[in-house]
């Protein structure tokens, strides 16, 4: 009787949509909620910085965009890719930003509180008519929206705002070619964050939280806003300095600060509209994120292909031979030569090869016409700069 192959354990932390998890074939994968040494981990918001990663770990997938809760640098040193799902929640965030603009423009927050406080006694119609004047707002057409960060979310918001009759300014010094192609032609380019702040009635932020974006809105530039402007932050908590926002609200530079990230300093403050991190909280966004990240992790585990790994380059190669090596390595000179030499001296013919790099990290796929022994794999692993080697024969 043939020995039954052990299933690959996929540890699921947090709630990941079943529509995604079902894409792991049950005959090959075991999706579990507890495992000391899984092949892959899927996570949403759980902080993994103190997690004990086992020796069998091959991949981590984040069912969302941000990866601040994952120790990416430490995993990179082990040659482990961290996948995310950029754009999967883009429509959900876009709709919430549009809602935020309308809430601010029409003073819906205090208007709702006003109605909630009515007791229904006396002439209700007269009370309502008399009170509504204090909540008079304005319409969006003709106003200028500044979008900082022109990825999938920023581009969708820009397009929606233009359709609503708004003028749109955009700023993103790191915009990708793909994002540039998807950006509406009516979006005018701004050369700096300060230019956006000075020219916009609304400013919305859609950037990752890194050292360069931390406190992007701060005490230095808060006075650059137009008087009565609206700032929207559905990006990350740390890209806005709370003390600067409070200063802007007190001075009248900001009329409203609409954020998806409540903080103790902002709770209950006039002019703050804080939501409980609802950006991706739709069934559609959760399904999209789960499907995207599961497909990425599966393709990597089975074929070594990389897509949307935040710490590695995109690298995909169609299989043309029965045996494949997937090698994570430091981006150093002559790595391909050393890999080729190691295989060549063992008379292993390279059918096809792909090498991609991203910063300090590089990744190499090698298809061979003959099987690769454990001894050869050990030699590859011993090469200086090699972080991890995976052997992926077509029959699994």
C-alpha cells in the first residue's frame, strides 16, 4: 500500500473568509487553527512580532494590504515571503471615503445627534425646521480634492470624485506604471504634499505607514491647509499626528478630521469624526482579500511563483520541465553563476531560469530536466547569500 502523503498545514489566525480557504484542496492541505509548525500562516490583524515561527514555515499571507503587524524583516532573513492583498478592499475604502466627505460637507454627524436628542414633545416639525439651519452644508461639485497616494484606492477615489464634479489633485512620487495608466486623465499632478494641502478643500491620505510617511501631516504643515478644510485618513493611524490635527481644528484651518483610527487624544473632540476601523469591513472586501492571498500562497507553495510579496520581487515562470528549484537569496554578484556551476558539475541540465531582484532581496527559479538530489540541494543551501531553497517537482 502506498504511503499517504502528509498534508501541508495552513495555520489560520483571525477570521479568514471561507470562500478563500476553500481554495486549498482538502486532499493536499489541512487548514487548521492551531499548529506549532505550519507550512504557511494566514492572518489579518493579529500582531505576529512575538510569534514563534517554526522551521517548516514557507510563507505568510496577510488578508489585507498593510503588513505592519508582521515581522517582515525577520522573515526576509529566512527567505520567507510575506504576501498581501493590495486592492482587494479598494472599493470598500473608496465608498467609505466618499461617505466621509459627504458626512463632513453636509454636517451629518451633529445633525444626527440633534435629532437623536429630540424628545418628540411639542411641535416636532417646528423644532426640526428651526434647528436644521445650523447644519447647512455645501455640495461637492466644484470643490477640490487632494489625493495623496495614487495606488488602487487613490485612483478609484479620484475617478469617483471627478464623476461627482470635483476637481482632483494627485501626489505620489512612487506611483507605478500600472497605477499611472489607471489614473483618470483629469487628475492634475501636484509636486509635493504641501502643494496638495494649500490647494485642496478636501485632502485624503492613501499611503503605507513607513518612516517617510509617519506624521506626514504634522505641526509644521498643518497651517498650510486652506481655512475650513477637511482631512480624511483611511490609510494608517501614524501618518497623521494627533496634536497637529487638534491644533488645526482649534485654529479653524481644519473644519473636520474624518478618520478610521480612533485614538485617546481625539475621542470626543469637536470636529473629529472617528470610525471604528471600518475600511475593509464589508463581506465583499473580506472575500476578495481571502481569495487573493490564498491564490498567491498556493501558487508559491506549489510552483514557487511570487506575486504581491512585499519583501520579494514578483517572479513567475510557466513550467516547461518536470523539476523546479525556488531559491531565495541575497541580491549579490555572481549568484546565478554559483547556482549554475553547482548544478552543472552534477550534470543537471538547466531547462529554464528566471532571476528577479528587489532591493537587497533576490529570487531565482530554475527548471531542470532531471531530478535534483538532497545532496545537491544541501550544496545550494550552503552557498553564501542563499537564504532558502525549495524543491518543487511537478508531481508534488
